[in-house]
C-alpha cells in the first residue's frame, strides 16, 4: 500500500512538473491578426451573419485595449498599427515613427534581426497604413512609393496584398519589382501564382492598388494567402512573426454598409480558423486577434442567427474611440487579458518571445 501511495505521489509530481513546464513555455511563433475597424459590434454582426458561430469563440483569453493616438482621442490605422508594431503611441498618419518623427524598430524587424522568418498578408495594398507600419518608417501614410522603397531595406520573407503599382509604376521610374527579383523574391501576380510557391521568398501582388471586396471577386484570397504564408514561414526552425490584416472590415464601416462588414468579418474569421488550426497542431504558436480601432459607430438593431440577417445602424462614417477587444491563444496568451493601452501589445509580444 505504501509503495502504491509513493508511486501515485511521484506520478502526480511528475505530471505537475510537465504541466508547469508547459505553462511557462515561450512561443516560437507569433501570429498577429488585425481586423481593421473591427469593434465588438462588427464581431457580433459576423457571428450573427454566420448563423451564430465564429472561430473567435475558441479563444480562451480576452482583453481590451485603449487606442487613443498621441495627438487625438480617435486614432487612425497608421497610429494604431504603429502602436502595435513599435510599442509607442504616435500621431495620426505616422508610419513606424514616434511622435517626433523618429524611426522606431518594429516587431517584424526585431524578429528578423533575431533570425526568425517574417511575413505580412493583407486584403489591401501592402503599402497601406496597417501593413506599412510593420515594415516602413515614413512621416505620412500617404507616401506609398516611399513605403514601398522601405520594403527593400528589410529581408521580409513573404508579403501578399495589393499595391503592385507602387513597386512597378512609380513616379521615379525605379522598378522595385526587378529589385525584389535581384533579392531572390519570387513574384506572383495572382492568387493562383501565389499558391504555386512552395519554398523561398515571395512577393505576391494581388491587385494593382486595392483588392476588391470579398463579394466582388476577391473570394477566399485571404485564407489562401494566409495558408501559403504559414507554409513558407514554418520552415524556419527559430520561429516566425506573421501579421495578417482583414483590411476591409474598416471599409464597410466607412461606407456604412452592414452587409460589407458581415462578409469581410466572416472572411477574416475564416483566416483566423486557418491560423488556429495551425497553432493547435504546432503547440508553440501564440495567436493574437485584435483591431486598430472601430469604424462607423456601428450597432446592431435586429438580427437572426437562423437566417443570417443583420440590421445595423451607424453614428459616423469615420472611426470612433471605443475600447477594442483582444483575443489570444497559445503559450503566453494569458498576458493579453485585462485592459491596457494599445502599445502594450508590442511589449507583450516582445516579452512572449523573450527578446531583450
């Protein structure tokens, strides 16, 4: 009997030790997914339109961030994304620079310097405010050609989005697509070409400027592009940093178009499902889902999960200053619970990686 008790105690102690090790495990990979303009109402509109379910419901940790810019109560995407990417609140329009215009290292650049694979996927021009803030350092989000030039200053492994013209048809006549080829990037100009890339570096241009909305021909490009990026980046044994943006939830808000919001929210959630599937199989991936701000002052007045009908109303055609939800899954996810400033997301990611 004593031997049985001793064995049980040893087994319990061993299991407890394994559990403790899992709890303190640092993620090798971080995937940050940004639903531009996605507030709580946008999420619930997508859930209702998808007949009562979203992949987001599987995330065990939920928090909120306060997203005010350094010079305004209501942030834009540039200041909001720069807070995530650089850890500093800055002025509206700023791309990877602080409130005094000083360039700041981004989480993508830091991960790259540490030898990790890096990538970005978006449903807008890859030089647009949110993706730009992770790779460029410019005074204004309007400087698309300068932002495109900044891509050549990094060694990002994969980027997929629109914005071909800012690389190929520039005012300075410099062909950055040729420059990318000289740096061993494979150039893809359609989702079919993107899906053919199985290894190496990839620059995917899915539109000359902005991609179309989901229901106007874009279809499942976000899910497909995300899957390709994951497959290319996961080969790095040191890990990865990947940013995925569901860009056009914001545009539905600006247009005060409820159906636009619903379809883009569901599309973004489908990409979340693909990432969550990867994270569950991998076991060493931290997934963070959030938004830069809410757009439209959107609310839901009527809906049905049975039919997928959503009736929404709006208070503005611009952004609002409400708190934004944060969802997290995987090792290090517990740090994202609670209420905190948006720039803390950068510092929480840095700590999760154990980067000094």
